[in-house]
C-alpha cells in the first residue's frame, strides 16, 4: 500500500486560501469544453481582448 508522505508547503491554510477567488473571477455559467469544441480556449481568447 502507498504510504502518504507529509507535504512541505501545502497545509490547511494554503488549501483554504486556494479556494478563495477575487470578485472579478466569480462563478459563471459556462458550457462544457471538449476536444471538438474547446470552450475554454474561446473564453481565454475573449478575455485577452480586454488587455
């Protein structure tokens, strides 16, 4: 059986902070991304237009 090793940098505080997102990254309704229809790529390219 695999013996779980202690983590050096990931602790409860870091894990909790990783689930907090800024207001401009709030939850959005998005469609599923697939290889044939890469919705994620479209979202990224749309966001880069704002820069």
